[in-house]
C-alpha cells in the first residue's frame, strides 16, 4: 500500500518548520506562478485521492510522496482562480495569467488549491542515486522524484524527465537539464541539454517549462548536523575515502551576496589576511572553487603587485604544463581599472563567440544585398537576448548605411563611421564590406579585454603628415591587442578575431594578409562551436 503524502501542520506555510516533512531538507522548491501552483495542487489531489489505492501506480506515488510537503489547509489564490477561469472559458491567451487584465467573475465559485513545496532531504535519497532527484511529469514507465504535473500539456510545458537535481562536491545543490527539449532557466540563464548550474545564492528562481519556482536553501542546511550529513553523503556518492571538508563552501546565507566577476563569495567570509590583501573563497556557477585575493592597487605598490603577478603567471604556466597540482595557479585577474586588461571578468569567451556570430550573420544579409553598415560599434547593437549560443541582436543606426552595388565604396573622411571602429583603409580611399568585419573584430576585442584596444579622438589613418605622426601609437596598441587575443583561451575565436582585424599597413606579414568576409569568419566560428557555444580551448592559465 502506498503511504499518504506528508503534510505540514503549519498554517502559515512555514515549510521549514519542525512539524513539516521538509524540516530536515537541504533545499526547497516553492511554486511561484499560477501555472506552477495549479500543477502542484493537481499533483497533491492525485496523491491524496489515490494514496490508499493498491494499484500499479503505488510505487510511483510512494516515491513522489517522499519529496513533497503539503500545507494542511487549502487556500484561495486569485492568480490560479483567473487561470482556471480562462481555461474553462477557452479565453486562455499566450500572455501570462498573472499579468492579464481580466477580472475574475465574482459570481463564480472560488478555487481552493493545495500549497506546499518540493524538497531535497539527504535522508530520503532519490530513486536513482547516480542520476539524482529527477523532476518531470507523471509517467508510468519510471519513477520521478518530483512530479511537477500530471499531463503532457502545453500549459505546463514539462517533459517526461525535465531536470535532475544533484549534490555537488561543494556541498551545494546543482540542477542539470536532461531533456533535449523543454525550457530550463536559472535566474534568467537558459540551460542547454546536459548543461548544469550550481545554486550559489540563498534563493534563486528556476523556470521549468511554463512553471516557475523559488529555490531556497533551508535553515537546517546551515546547521552542523546537516554539514556532517552532507560531507558523508558526498564521501559515499563521489567515492572519497574520507569526508571532504566543505566548511569553506557553506550553504549560501540570506542577504546580499557579493559577486566578483563570475565568482560568488562564500559566506565563510575572510579566510586569510596579509599585508597585501584579504583572501576569500569564490564559487562560480559551474562549481569551480578558487581563493580570491583582494588587493588595493596604488601608485606606491603598483610596480610591486605587477611583479608578483608576473611571477605567479610564470609559475602557473610551468605548473600547468607539468600537470603539477601542488602549486597554486592563477585563474584570472579581475580589476576595476578601465584601462587594465580584464580577460575573464564578466563576459566569457562563449558569450563573445555567440555575439560575434550574431553580428556577422546580420551583416551577411546586408552585404548580400550590396549594403555596408559602416558604423558597427557597441552603441549600435541592440540586444534582444544574449544566452551563449542563443544570441538575438538587431543592428541599429542603419539610416547611414552605404549602398555599394559594385562592392566598393568611397567616403569623404570625417563624414561617416566612428573613430576607433573604422578600418585603416576606410578613410584612405576605396573600401569594401570587410570594413564592417573589422569593426566586429574591434567590438570582439572590447568584449574579451574589457576595454577598447585603441581609442583616439582623431583617426590616424587619414592623408596628411599630422595624421601619420600618430600612427606609431596605433601600431603599439594594435600589436599589444594582437598579442593578447593570440592568447585567448578559445583558440578558434582568437584566430577569427585576428583575421577580422587584418589591414594592409600592419607590421607583421600575417596581419597584412587579406581580411576575410563575414561568411568565411562564420565558417571558422561555427566549425569550432560546441553545444554550449565554446570552441577548442588553449590550456587555461589556472586551475581550481
């Protein structure tokens, strides 16, 4: 016989209270939008109605009942009431019921729903330890730990096996998209098939199909008892001989989390203080753990710190080449200096690749119709969506585009384009559509380095001695940018960018070669793309 699902006796919906079945849990998932609340209530109705039935679905209900906490009293919910009315009257639109302006019929009986949450409790392991706690819709073939809805409905958009939740070695919970289709978003970031995301904040938002949930670490997860249980769970699951010390990556605490680049600072606080700075622990969304040393740079200590950085970069290269894990390695340097190189702070090479591809695709259309945009720069890129390899942009300021039916154009210097983004040949005579390719290359460098590689008030590439005198500075900055991009961890992206900024006046034979068109660069970038938008990578400077 299947047991009845556990119910919280707390009427104030304290899902973490001592009387709740989720009181010993690590994390909870609480329905947030009308669709999620309705689906949750329907699942509870099914569990309660059939809880004592002795049939072929008993095992499925038994597993689902272990991971769900239900408040004893049903409640009225205006959002769900509106949604149900729209469903029954056939007036359900593509817009969210929450934002709908329709009023609920006052004469219509109110809809009462069950409330509660799904939860992960280490003492209640998943049906499949290796896969983790699987969430999906009700099916008869296999057991899901979280039954999110009963039917295959577009209203809910849930796949049979939608996502899996698993314990990470940091002691935190991660979610992995296991369906090739269906939507999974964590804090607005879209996950691709088999991609995972670590929950690094005390509370996070997750959207599964059309269902939105609040993910929250529990009070119990901050206790010593839970920390011991988590360490033991990790030891058994990952096959360690002794429990790991996870004290440096405790459960994220409530409050404003500190974010430095890709790293969320651990609530363990400052773990070391020295004469040159403070050391904290950082965790990124992939679960990489690093020690972050924060230092104040001034004119007095600038040279000293640059010397130290040079030493650790050299040792990092040696340790990486030798695969020596006992030497600390530099992962990245993050700075708030606008003139400093910031290789991997907030914009990752996968995102830069995705944005570059989107820009080149848009320009391919213009060029195929004999138009040259002529003023590509960040200010003229409208971003609809930027999710790694699902980037959607629109080119702005096209009213000054140049019609070039023969593929060649001539423009009077100083009339069109933006200094810093126009190619060297642009104001020295005739030019082609590859001037747009140059501008995309400059924008890509700006994204990769966190700064413009060369920024001047006057374009040094014009006719006249006054302009020629300024070209030495351009060459110096250009060569420095070429060197930096040549070390890009995404090798195909780095090579493509270097080819995009070729020009006939370069000081190296490689950079003097003909600049490719959009299609040729796209072929390079697409050939190196993976499911997550990244290309073949160089050995990265650093390790976790």
